[in-house]
């Protein structure tokens, strides 16, 4: 089973500032067939289900604001919120789909400073 | 846009079988794999497994001996059965669409979730 380790557990960021969330996989999640990393990112607000933000490590889902971006390679991946808005307060999860079982990071809680 | 809704009992007694149903509207369940995910209170997400209308399934090895998934495409219903439950099976259960076919990928349409408590 591939373990996804997120950091930090929580962070407080000022409105308009950058938020950076890290995710490390226990092994490579690179699909050699298309040279893409099999990582997705989700946003979960209290009382709501997770919402897909990013897949293939850096492809933004339709309708997701462009202040959200994903990057990374090898075993280290990052979700960046370039200018934090009040509605971005949530828990963020990374997920790998390189192998089964699908596994998720433990989550990072983003709050307003 | 597809709408996903979970239903079933919110309370299950220990050692009994948890049974949930996922209903989809606005789309056909025969086009995609469908997945169950669960989330214990205040904690992370656990993939339970997925199914296709042909009967093909993939399960999390940690639950494989206790779980059964089935998909009834004509009824647009996807079912989860988890046997011999304990308190550690308490949590919110989500149904979601998997964008992968041959292999699982990301999950792009989620139900609101249903809270299931295992208690006597």
C-alpha cells in the first residue's frame, strides 16, 4: 500500500497570502506510459463531501479557480493557493491512484490568520 | 450534471451487516466505475472499493473479507454491504464516481455522505 504523508497538519494564512500544502508518497507514482504523476487533490469544507480540485498532479478540474495549482515530481507534491480567499477555509487531501488500494493523505486544515 | 445520493440506516448493531445504497440521477451508472469511501469522525478518507455494472469489483484488502459491492445499472443503484461491523466501522460513508476504467483514478462526483454509527 502506498502511504501519502501530508504536511503541515494545519496552517493559518492571511487573506490574500499564499498557502502551500505538501504531500509525499512512499514510492514513485509516475505513470511511465504518459509521464504523468497519479496524484489528485481534494478540498473538503465542514459538513460537505470532498471536492476534486486537481488530477494528474497539476491538471485543474473544470470550474476550479486558477488560484489553485498543483505541482511536483518523484515522490513530492504540492498544492498551492496563490491568494487565499475566505471561502478556501477547508481541509485539503492528496490522493494517489498509482496502485490499489487508493490511499489519501491525512489532510491539512487551512485557516485564516 | 449527475447527482449522487446515499441512503440506508444510520445505526447498526455490532456484529451485524451494514447495508447502504447509492442512487444516481442525471446520468447512467453503466458508463463508469462507482466507489465507496468512508471517513471516521474528524479523520482521513479510506477507500472501500469500486464496482462496474458488469460485476467487476476491486476491494481494499483491509476490508475484502467483509465487504461486497454490487451495481444495478437499470435501477441506477450501487450497493455496499459490510459484514460483522464493530465500532471502528463508524463514520461517514460516501459514494463517488471513479474517472478510471481499467484502473482506478480520481473521484469527481460525490454524494453528500451518510453517517453510520455502530452501537448497541
